[in-house]
C-alpha cells in the first residue's frame, strides 16, 4: 500500500502517479488469458500515452508486442522514436496526415474506398476494419466505426486498395460492446449486459472468420487479425482466427474497469490534488481536478476519490477545471496542503493534462516519465 502523504510530501500538485507494481500485476492478469495460444498482446497507445510505459510493458513479457496508435502522425512519430510494428487503428482522410504511413513498420486501417485518395502513392500496408457491432430490434449496439459488415464489402474495399498500390495484410474487428462494457452496474442492468455480450462474442468471431477467409481466398496475405480490448481479452483470445488482442486500459485499471468479471485488476493510475482552502466546516477545496472522461455524460465519467476515503465531491459542482470542493463524510478534514488522490474514469486521455508521471515502485518514485504532452507532441 502506498503511503500517499509521504510519497507526495515534497511534490508539486497536481501530479500524475502510476504504480508500476500494480501495472505489472494487472498486465500479467490480462496475459494469463492468452494461455498457450501463441497469440500476442498489442498495446493501445491512446490508453497509455507515456513512451516509457510502452517500453516497460514490452520488456515485461515477450507476448507484449507492437503498438496500436490512434493517429497516423502519431505512428510516424513513434517510429522515429524507435518503436516497431505500429497498427494505426483509425483512418486518415487527408493527404497531409498520411505522409508517413508508407513506412515498413506501420499498418494503416481503412474501411472505405474514399480514404484511398489520401494514401495514394504511399505503398502503405493496410488493415481492413470490420464492424462487429450488434444490430438487433432496430438498434445499433456498439460503437459506430466501420461500414464494412460482411465479406462482400470487405472484398470491395480490399480490391480497390490493391488497385491503388496498397498492400492488404491485416484485419481488425473490435467488439467495443464487449471490451468496453463492464459487468457491474445496477441489478437491472446486469442481465442486459450479459445478454448483449452473449450475442456479441459469437457475432464477432463469425464475422472475423467470414472476412478473413474471403480475403485469403482472393489472394490477400492476411498475417495479422486484431480484436478486442482489455475488457474482452478472455473471449477474444479464445477466437482461433485472432492472432492478437489489444490491451491498454486494463494495465492501469481506471475505475470503469472495476466491474469486469474474471478480471481481478487493481488501481494503478492516480492523480493527486492539493487542498488549498476550506469554505465551511466539513468542506475542503482542492486545486484543479477537471479530468472528465470522454463518452456519454454521466457521473461514471468523473474521477473518484481514492485517498483519503472520507471525501466526496459535491453533486452540484463535481470536479472543476481549477478547483474541486469536497464534503468531509466522516472524521477530520484534511489540512491545508494535504494531498487528495483520485482515480480517473478512463485511461489515457487524462494524461494529456500532465507533462510527466511519477512512476512508483515499492511506494517510491523511481522515474519521472514524460507524457506525450511533456514531449511536446499532441495527436488529437
């Protein structure tokens, strides 16, 4: 257990903290699901955004191999930093954004012929992004990504890419409604989630197989089949068509990852604020704190207090841009200057607020690692 008061006694706040001991345990928990399948785990850079952490995780286990970038410009920058095997998981639509994707270390996602104009002349290796959302009862359950939903459409895009001088070498099919949906929640939500996952897992497996088989039969050398995320690592790893599973958020375990069955993850990512004033008895106010996760607006997208455990944000103010008031729920109020340690809801984007993270091992800071922001780069 980290002695937060001691660890942060001389640190300027706000500060970002990553517990490497917890990161290692979480990563090994995720990798257990790969078993002896021969599959590998690709790191999602958007969930980590600290190059030192990419290197640390790649050195932890040989099955951690390759990066999944969220931007073509980011992928080019990562290669310049010495990283290898970068899959860009989101399309490019403008020529200026695609200047580096022809590099041999990069595979660029496509899902529409209209994207090919931006890639013309690059000779890029490309990946067909296949939608595996569940469509039932007139509803689209999952994220809205690719328009490719069957082998016929995948073949159209792949053939057009081949005509444009691109090399189709991979397929990606991300079951977001499984990987990004916890098993917790209110009692009436849980059976709905179980129903959704029970139908989504076989759908994703069947569609991956259909598309991969069709592309290979048409002469495309598909060597890489990517699926899943931390929240679906068990079911995605069980799919014989997949060659790799993406992980990232689960390594840090933001609080949205607290409710996944079969994934005993522990908090590894924190940010610390400083109590700077007290407006009334039973209330304290910390400086900073406006770190809210993307997605549908709700309290689940806000941070939660990790330590001390007797503080709660105010419903009418929440976590503010420059200050966050807390109600003292029991016991003594923390003194002016005391730290308040919080957990972000999601992984990755919160690190855009910090120039560096304190990497902690055995309760002590062992490295001050720059984030993307600290290295002077930003990719959206």
